[in-house]
């Protein structure tokens, strides 16, 4: 409750909070309260990342914005998703509901709104939806599959509609444990995108 109140009230002594949690890890009750402690850890990381990005979401150019999202901004999406994972795993949510609501409010009304506005403004001001540095989705086979096919090498490709980039990054990190090589990248898709149903 003490840490939840501190986080909710925006008292950003994050290193003190992390030390407090680290000291609890070897205590008797830690395993029983692991979801609560993990929720606090993810919440701290979320607030730290939001503070770090406070003045970073800028329109520079199409390519840099895409790279910044892939390299940095997507981490906020991961932390938000993990916050909900741990929150949903807690039996007694009453202590955490205000903290959860605060994170959700910052994520939706600050972070996502800022990203969406900047991205929309940038797309609207483009004279041509094109990039010289981002691989085009239509060239996927030519750039990524054909070289393996030509050498008769095996390759596994995971294609999923609506698979969030930040989730794919996490999957890629997990695959690296088992695979000799696992890479992730992003491409420029076609706009407007449309998935036929049925």
C-alpha cells in the first residue's frame, strides 16, 4: 500500500522503491505476493519510461519516427500490457485500482494520443507515402525469403495479422534462447491496410 500510494501520488523516488522490492524478494511472503510485486516493478518501469520519453516524441521524419517506435517507444506498450497481466492476476485488486487507472490514463490520454497525433500529422504532410530506408512490405519475399530459398536453406517465418510489434519483440527475444538465429524488423505496409474477412 505504501508503494502504491507513492506511485499514485507521483513521488518519483524510483530507485528507493526498486530497492524496497528487491529487499523483499527473499522474504517469506514474496512468492505469495509475486504478482503484486511484479505489478509494482512494471509500474515503476512504466513511469520511468514515460518520464524518459517526455520530450522525445517529435516529428523528425517518417523513417526516424518508425525507428524510434521500434527501438524505444514500443517499450511503453510492453510495460502497459504487462501491467494489465499482473493486475489481472491479483485477487485483491482494490489496493491497486487507482494505480492501474492512473497508468491507463497516462497511456491512453498522453502517450497514445501524442503518438497518434504526431504520426497522423506526419502522414498527412507527406507528399508521397514512401521511404528510402524502410523495407516495403511488397518486397518481403524478395528481401527475406528468396536468399534462403536460393541456397536451399530452411527458414521459419511467423506471419500474424494484428500482432503488435512490441509482442513480436518479446517473442523474438524468447526465440533467441532456442534458435541459432532470430531477427525482427519492421516494414512499410500499404495504406490503407485492409483485411478481408470471411
